[in-house]
């Protein structure tokens, strides 16, 4: 009886990180688009030129330009991270291997059979690789006619890189 309780608790404790792993893998390619309001001390023509150069250097291209609404939309392909793909696959192999080992012990199967679920781990890396490589849009809109206030809608990492590369100050939105 004591062995069953121990196995059940070990199985439950092993299952929790596997569930967390699934959510981690799903979160690794989740869309994290946000909108941020910025101001700049640069005059508008200079800021526009610097923004165009910045996005061109990051392999974005203009797909929409609406001068009446003072809005420009850029699009680029987000490259997946090889490190993160390998990391996700390694985590999946570890989690599935542990789960397989607990199941093998609980059922009295051969410990070598415990590694069978771990062979599915490359699927997690491939899933990340396919889902993370996607087109990403950045929308720029000037909010005032005479100032360099700018609203940017983009992935949160892109917003961080943008503020590090250009003289922009984030405002409360």
C-alpha cells in the first residue's frame, strides 16, 4: 500500500513540471504585441529618417504608408532562435524522460522503455521553430501634428530594442 502512495505522489510531482513545460513551450512563441507612446527631442523629418533606417537595418519593409493618418506599417519575418529551439527540445526530453521513468517504475516495465516518450522531444523544438518564424508588423503613428510624439505597436522586444537604438522616451499610455 505504501509503495502505491509513494508512486502516486512521485507521478503527481513529475506530472506538474511536465504540465509547466507544455505551457512554457506554448509561451515561447506567443504573440506579445503591445502599444507604447513615445516622445523624442528630434524634429519629425529627422525622426522619420532614423526610424526608416532603423527598420530597414532590421529587415523590415514598408507595407503601408498613409500620410493622411500619419501612419506607417512595417513588416518583417521574425527569425526563431536556434538556442531556444534546442533548449525547448532539451526541456521536453528531460520532462518526458522523467515522466516515462515514473510510468515504467509504476507499471514494472523495463527502464529502457522509459526513454520512448523522450524521443518525442524534437517535436517540441520543431513546433517552436515553425511557430516562432512568422511575419511581424510594426505600426508607427504620429499623434500630434507639430510634435514628434509617436505611437508604436510592435512586439515588446522590438519596443525595447527601438528605445535602446533611438532617442525615444516612453510616455504613460
